[in-house]
């Protein structure tokens, strides 16, 4: 039996939703033809419903086989069905299939309104053609293993394939009809000869579980002349002709270079349709067709080497037009509606999955956890208790950790190093950066020869907060914030080669009060990238760069607003993962209710925020009733440990706990 696959039921909230299977059959136990009906899916859940009047369906060596030679071919005999599931945005069924005879026909993956027949929505394979219930959409090769997926929309379905010439998950078609309340997953044969490796049903997380979540762009409702949109270089584009023009043409453009060079679908008053290549202002018809009527949906498939246009379910001109012209351009526009014409809902979908959409589907289908932190499939369990943290005041009450992992070889004899600030009784006089070390990240001690705090309290009413650590070329750097209420925030840098003796402070940033909170530093190939929270103007994460930790930093650029994050961003940490992506964990200002993850693929310039919480605050009498600053360490690709501070508000008792980021695919 294969490795267990864990899939979240429904939208994962705060990482606390139960992890369940909605359907899973790995065909683990051999069963002869005629004896499969009524047996349980393995490992389940699911019960098999089989129609097989000529005993053609069997299970052997972890595969389900359908043999040929039927005397009376009929869709749905044999067929294999499972219990109905309710329609839900992002619910997917996935299987693998090998068509031994590519001249025969089978509906290799289906959703059906009944446990019989050939399926209501399906991906069919037959005579080397890939089809849906609506039209032919591609070609396949025999004796080749393909993975297929049907993903429900609120209305409609997304059809996907991987295998053979489809080297990664590829969108075959996106439909916009059908909203049956519940559907039966299954496989329905006609007279094909095929074998199947598994069938699984799962509720996919974001971006699949929101309407249009994987789309590049959707412009809903009635559209107007001048509407613009973006599409991928390899894309599926759709729009609906609500009303044909009485004169002139609907002018829908894509792969636009400029006003004189682009591709165009033009639809005239008589319902004729043309795919035009416009070069230097002169159109050349590459494919033409007729029969567009009010209500027809027009589809355009863009690949690196050809363009196809469908009028509803019919390819105009009979086939694709082979071309590489303008195939790297991604701008589109609805330029004209003619006289009295009307168009609704322009959709641009990627053909080739990437990013979170690809990672989620790949991870679910391969039973493997991604080799990086996927923010929408990751969560962490609250630490059951705070760690024992030695503080110079003797209270053990500490806040705002920053932890580095020096690796198995350690740094000055210890693998883990932490800076934190004691805060007994919420008294900022004690909030002075203090350094600890550890062999395992759990048991912490003061480095031999060091007397904490490393940084003394500043004079007057000013106080210290928010230390950060970063290890670069054998030198441990600390950046900390000195602040005076209603007056200033100042960031200072100090360094050490042994964790005991520290350099004098160097001022690296002088800013307005609450405008440079919680510095987090990333060493990115010789550039230091620093992130801080600006709470003086709407709670936003800002980004600066310098050549060295103690160098001259660039002007602040706002890179993540609270509106985009869905919370008032507060104290955060940022790390660079092995795959190059930046990972941020940030707490929520005010109520300290949650810590959220965000990721950046461009060195922290733009961010995508998780739709779920990494950690949620615990209820009384737990130690972590208000969440504060997290600190992350990448243990290995895809595995990150988190030390996070939290506190009980009354009486005020802060602490630091340790957890690890888990995945729904674990």
C-alpha cells in the first residue's frame, strides 16, 4: 500500500481543521473480475460501486484493470463509482491512467449525477484524442501513463492533465456550466483497454478553493470597450458574446505588442468569426468560421506554437493555426463591440500551472511534501508550554526572540544562538537585549564569559526593544531598536566573533516613533535586506537594503500593507529558504490573535499572504494567550522551526515557545 495522503477537509483555518480523506482508493488488494462491486476503497474512505456485466474490471498488483473484447460496448459498462460528494469550489478528483490501446475509448475520470452511464463531466481518451463532455481538447499517446484531474468550480469544472507531452500539470479546458449539488466520482468505460494506479478525492486549499483562484484575471459581468486584461504566454481565454453587433465587429485582442501588431478574434454581425494576425496594421485571416449566435462562449487556446479558437464547442477553421508570432506577449483588450454588440465575462486562465496552484496539486498527487514552505498548506501546533529562558533579572519572563541555527558544526561551540529581551511585569527598564546559546534549541544558557544584558538600558525615558540576529561569514550581528515614546525609533547594529565580546553600537537608522519596529534581516548574496514594521501610518511592512548590516540603507519602500495581509501587521521575521523564496511570519497587532505566513519570489518586493493562520492564540490557562514575535529557522528544505513569543495579559507573564511548521501533506 502506498504512503498515506493527508488532505484537509474544507478551508483550513488556523491550521486546526481536521485532516481527512474524502476519497482514496489505491487498489491495494487483488480482486478478480466480478468480485469488486461493494468492496471498500483502500485505504478509504469510499465504497466501490461497479457495473460490469461482462466481468472486465479487476484489481491486481496495486492497479485496477479494464480489459477489452466486449461483445456489446456501452458507456458505463464496466464502470467504477464512489459515493456522492457535495459540490464545493476546489474539490478535486485525481487519478492515473495508462491506455494500452489508444484506438479504443474510455471516460477515464468522471463526475456523474448518477452511479451509472458515462459520466456527466469527464476527461475522455479515445482514438488518440483527449476530450471532455463538450469537445476535443488535445491528443494522447497509448501505453503512456497520464495523471488526470477534475476540479470543481462553483459553476463549471477545470480539466487538467499531466504526462506524455504534458510535462507538467496543464489546463485542458475550463467550463462555466453545471452546478449540480452533488456528484459521484468514478471511471466509465466504453470498450477501452486501460489500467489505473489510483483515484483520490480531496478539497484543495488556496488558490483552488476560491472562485477563479487560479485564474490570471477574470473580468466579470458586462464588459465595455477599452477593457484590458493580462494573460499568460500559454493561456486559455474566454468571453461570451451576449449580443451580436448590428454592424461592425466585436474586436477582442490578445498578444498585443502595440496598436498595429497583435492577434485578434473578430466577430461580425452575421455571426462569422475570424482569427486575425495583425502586422503593421494589416490584418491577415488565419482561421475563419461561422455560426456565432447570441450566448455563445468563445474560447482561445494559446500555446508556444499554435492558436486555436472555439465557437462554443467547435474549432473555427477545423484546427489550430501554427505560429510563434508574438508568443511572449501577455496583454489583451476588448477594443470594440461594434454597434449594439455586448460581451460578458472575460476570463484568462493559465494553461501551464505554476506557483501555489502547481505546488498544491503536485504535492497532493505525489504524496510528497513540497521542498519549501507552501504558505497555504502549512500550519503549526501551539507549544504546550514556554521554554525555560534564563534572564538577567531572574524572572525567566522573556519576549521577542531571534534565533539562528549555525548548523551541525555550530558556532563557538553551540548550534543555536538567541537574542531576546526580558520583560518582567511589562517593565521596559528590563527590556534589554540578552544573548543565549543552546545545543538543541530547547535548553538555553548564557554563553560562558558573558554577562547579560549585552546592551544596557539607554538614558532617561528611552528603552530598548526588538533585537534581531544574523550570522554572516562567522560574525554574529545584532540589530536592535532603541525608542522613546512619541519621539524616535533608532536602530543600532553591534557584532561579535564569539558571542561574548560585542562591538560598540553603530546607528544605522534614525526614524520617527513606531516607524521602524521589529527589524528582520536577510543576507541575500551580498545584499542585506531589512524589513521593519511602520505602525505610524497604517501598519505596513517596509523594505530597505544595504551592502552590510552596519551600512547605509536605502529609503523605505512599503511592501506589505495591513489591507493586503488581512491583519494589522506587527512583529515579524523573514528568512530566505533554500529554493530562494522569502518566507515571512508576522503577528497581529492589538489582539495578538494569530501569526500568518507570507511568501515572496522577488527578494521581498512583493508578497503573497496565506489565507490561513500559522498559529492562533490559545485560550486560558495556556501560556500563549496573546501572540507576539515569531523567529524562524529553516532546518532543511521544506522544514522550518519556529520560536515564538507570547504572553498572558493579566497578570502580564511573557514567554517563548518552540514549534515547527507542519504541512497538510505530512
